[in-house]
C-alpha cells in the first residue's frame, strides 16, 4: 500500500507542475517581468525553494530510511507529522511566486493542500493499521501539516542510511532547478521565441 500511495503522490504532483509550466511558458502575466513587484516575487520564491530543499533534506536525515518500518517522532517529525509534505508545500509556493502570476500564487498552494489532504488521510489509515495506538497518540499530540516548533525534540544522535540521504540531496537539487526553468520561460517570451496565448493575472 505504501508504494501505491507514493505513486499517487507523484502523479498528483506531476499534474500540478505540468499545468503550472504550461501557464508560465504560454501565458503572459499582468505584472511586468521588470516590475519591482515581480523581482520581489522572484526573491521570495527562491527563498521558499531554498527552505523547501533544506527542510526536506533535514527531515530525511531523521527518517533515516526507516519509513513504514519504524514510527519516527523526533527531529522534524516532532513538530509536524508530515514534514516532507510541509516543505513540499513551501516549495510549491516558491515555484508559484517565481512564476509571477497572481492566479498561480493563489491557486497552486491551495491545490496542493486539497490534493494532499486526501492522500494524507489515506496514509494515516495505513499508519494506524501499522503502528496502532502509538500512531494514534502521535496524531493527538502532533500537528498534521502546519508545524508547532515548540514541540521540537531530538536525540543526540540518529542513524543514517547514506543512500537515502543521497536520494534526498538529489531531490533537493530538483527544487532548485525550478528557478532557472521558470526564468528561461521569461527569456523565451522576452526574446519573442514564444508568443503568449493570452494574459492572466
């Protein structure tokens, strides 16, 4: 079941990303690329992407490759039950800001929350079956998606599995790639190589 949930997550994420890329490449934003507001969005978006990449890497360090085998409740998992999803939400928000489209800035995070709400519920059912009362207690004391930093606790040492940390590092790189891809879309439009189909806010 864990594998099917992961495939569902990947499929939904790809749908969101492909739709956003289409809008960025083939529509024109009302906010000019040279406008101070657009540049502020770029800075804020890159900041969110950096937080996402580092946060997901940090969370994976505590997960240690023991997902679905052991209930992890320390480190990033002590402040929120789904830190990887939380940081992905931050990353999606970053992508939305870099796009420069107000519609995407509003719609992308909301779409992520709605789609992942149902995925998280299915994962919770699986984890309840797997870990029973321990996970039930964890649910009662730790937020689902929005962190409570006051709850943070971590042991002095954690066990790491290098291959999972390497995979997390590669995943982090992909988030950073989003920035130059979206900037490339701006270049194509500015140079006249791509003509926007229509204007959206």
